[in-house]
C-alpha cells in the first residue's frame, strides 16, 4: 500500500541560511528513500514567518496542512526540525496531538523523532528545547545590543527624526534638526500639539517619510531623551501574548512592551550631539505632566472604528460639545482634521444619534429582507465550493513552483553545456518565475483564508440576527457588538453616507 507523505517547511526572516528549498529537497530525499510518495499538493511552505511571533493559524500553509490532515490527504507529516513546526511549546504539543488524533505519523529529521516509535515525552522535551533555544537567541541578541549601547552606538531601531545614523552612531541631520528644535520651542512657548501639527502641515513641512505630521509623532518626539544627547536603552522588554478567539477557536500572537527596572537601563550621557538641552527637555516634561488630565474610560460608541471620512479615509472619532441652549450632545468627527488640521483634510462631522439611527434602520431593513430568503443563504453554501476551487489552484501553483525548482537543479547539473552569461540569464529567469508564482500563491492563500472562515462567521451572524431586532437602547454595548458583526465600514461625506456590509449585502448609498 502506497504511503502518502506531507512536507512542511518554514523559514523566518531571522534565519536565512536554511531555505525552504533546502528543507523540501532534504525531506523529499528522505521520503524517496523509504518509498513514500510526496504529491505536489502536499508540500507546504511558509516563508518569512517567525514561529515565535506568528501563531499557527496566522501561517497560511500550516493552516492548510491542518485542514488537509482532517481530510485524510496523507498519512505521514515530515519536517526538518521541531523548531520549523513551532518554537512555542504549547503550540507544538497541541499540533502534534491534533495530527496524531487523525492517525497521522510525524517525523522530525533533526531530532530523529518518529511518533510511531518515540514516546510522547521525547517530543515534549524537544519542543521545550526549541522554545529554550529561541529564548536563548533572544537573550544573546539583547546582551550584544546592551554592549553596543554602552559604547554609545544606536541599537534602538528607528532613528529619531532630526538625526541620522553614521557608523552606528547618531549625528545631527542638518535638514530636520532645526525642525525638531522648532517643535520644542513652540511647545515651550505654550502651544499645544494640535497647534504645532497644524502649523507644520500648513507650511507644508513634511516628515522625513513625506507624510503629514500627526499627534503620535510629535508626542513621541517631545518625550524622547535622545534629543538631549543621552542614549537610553533597555528601558522596556518585549513579551508575546496569546489572544484567543472564542468564535473560531484560533489563537493570535501579539507583541507588547514590558517596562524594566531602572537598574537594568543602559544610560549613556553625551553619546551624540544634543538638539535640546536637558533643562529645556525637563521643562517640556513638566508641561506635559501639568497638561495631562485623568480621562474617564472610553465609551463603546456604536460606530467607533467603523465610521470613516470620505475625504481622507481617516476614522471618525466621538466628540462632544454644548449647543446654543447649553445642552451637551455627541457627534462623530474626522480624526485627521481634528488632529492634523484643515491643511491635511477639510473633514466631515455628523451628529452621533443621527448617524447611529440611520445605520441601525437601514441594517434592520436589510436583515428583514433576507431573514427568510432561501436564495441568500444558499449562496453561502456555494462558498464551500469556492474554497475547494481555491485550494486546487494553490496546489497547482505549488506544483509549478516544484517543477521550476527542479528545472533549476537540472540546469545546475547541465551548466557545463552553457557559457557563463547564458547560464546566469536562464538561472535568473527561473528564479524570477518562482518569485512570481510565490506571490500569486500568497494572494490565493489570503483569499482562501477569507473564504474558508466565511461559513463559520455567517453561522454566528445567523445565530445573533434575532438579537438585533430586540435592541432598545442604540448606545448600548450590545448595539456596538452587533454592528461589528454586520458592518465593514460606514463612509461619511458632507452630503452622503455609504454603508458597506461584511455579510454579502451590496453597498448602500444614502
């Protein structure tokens, strides 16, 4: 009986020496030596994805492998090392248990692990070691950066505006250092961040990236001690947090900053030329503290994050003011206009209750129309067929990639028949062809992820549809939750509103 085998290969941006091509070639030879068949549609590759920061569900090829495993597409799964599968102990063990529950055999070459003959405890041990190695590498990099920082070298990532990096150190940027100086001067003169932003944008002074100035950029600059000539490193660490989706059961990973004790900071005075004196910087910090006010927790306004400005595409934020009679009312306003001024966007605004009521009424109309519409619900069954079609296209694309990779291997073996220029030209053409195919495969994988999750999302919507007709208080958190389920965006212009739905309705212009 023929044994069908799947291959999983992954390479992250921080490990370029072990390419997916090398992993696939090695594993294919291993399978061939045992008389197993590796079909072209059973090779799964994830490139440029870190297993430390990317959960399994966020890796398209791993996601497809798990789905194909449930369909019984193969009997054996090969990977070069457990670290290629996952550098997270919980994920590695969970994936192994899931595959083995389907009766699948798992083999890892580096650890000489075979689930058919090796105790589960050994896999757990290797998974723990993979996590330990990842943590050890992270520590090694951090310690190296600490030593560089102690010597006054910039290791904190993005170069601050007003400086440029030369031979690992910060030096003043003659073009933007005066702009930084002016920003601090304006703030010391009593001008607020919004006023500074509007001034710079009105005078058409761009940021180094060529985009308008924004609140977060100016705010970070005013708090950055680097402008005093001080190099500060290791003030915060990084932690990866798992976020669990109760609806889909998937897990996502998110990086978050963690403050460190002052005793762990690396502080180097006069590491580079100052733009602002320490006295001026401390005065600015005092003003920032004085202006800070305690804000009440943000209310869950129904359309926050969903309502957009038609002019600039920016988000509409909730604001409040008193009318001529002294009564407080709420409205949505373009955040770009609010934070960066009219020079960037003329902005739109609309009374909150008016927009909420219009959107709720129109959505209720749509839901009433399709509540018992058999044809509407039937189209989502066809979504499953589309998913299968896309899967087939992905597998065909992977087959083309495999064939081109084989062409390159054959070309290398026959290079003596070509002159150097011809050989290099053919090789370059083949590599470009592979890059284009991988790009097309990536686009298909993105589409596949969207279509494959559509059915579950729609079922959830169907289950909660009746709740929408029971809403009595439009500013309730329940309204907000239901809006997020049914709406993609609400585009507001000065004289029109466009409602875009996330469940297959046509966009509605009002």
